[in-house]
C-alpha cells in the first residue's frame, strides 16, 4: 500500500505550522500576519524560526524566505496564500 494511502488525516489542531524568516524582512512580516490569522482560525499551532540563528535553516532556505512548513514539510515560500494554507491544514476556505 502506498505511504500516501496509509497516512491518517490530521485535524488542524494537531498540525504545526512553522514560519522560517528573519528580522527586517517585509515579506516575512506579511507572511506572519497570514500564518497567525489562519492558525488562530483553524486551531493549528505555529512557531517562528529565525534563519539568522540557525545555520541549517539558513543553508536550506536563505533564498526562499519566508518559508512556511506544515509538520516540518515545506508548504510554500515568499508569499502565503491564506486559502491554500487553510486547505493544506484540512479546513475549507473562509467565505469571501
């Protein structure tokens, strides 16, 4: 059986969103607003990591920040689409 078929669907409250960025990054500021709002709305938890304080994150993501990870897997970078993030967390898009 495929690993994809064996995965159990997690509830948004069981998901962790990680925002990888750095101080003084205006795209990171924009991404933080989206991540915070979507996580508050869905019940997902979120953390923020600073690439200037973590050499491994810096090496992997320095050209892509801000980067959003969901459960340690890359979801997106540069701009965060709230509807796409909600969908990835297993919730429906907020009505227009």
